[in-house]
C-alpha cells in the first residue's frame, strides 16, 4: 500500500500514526516498515554488488563498489589471451 506524507498509517494506543514521507507500507512480522519509493540506478560493468536483490537496506548504506580505474574487457569469442 502506498501512503503520502501526512496520510494515516495506523492507530496505536488511541493515537493516529501518520506517514512522515511518501512511502510503501510493508508489514514484516510485528514490525511495520515504511519503504521509500523504488529507484533505479545504472550500474556499470565491473561493479561488485554488496547486497542481494530485493534486500531491505538502511539509508546511506553502500549497495555496490566500483573501481573507476578498471575497465573490463568483454570478449566476443572464446580463446586464449597472450
């Protein structure tokens, strides 16, 4: 379920809890998570992914490492490098 900033999320101990940001509501056990809107980031060849696809991550968490000085070479045919 998608909620907008200030929109009602749930009632707890007689108080209405409102969303602080635009997010998707996800219930995991007894925990209610507000997940940011999906984002797409282009990843270059040679990038090492640190997290698994579909994982929930914290803000400011590193998701991939890239060495800007390495440019992978992808071969179009099988063979041996000399």
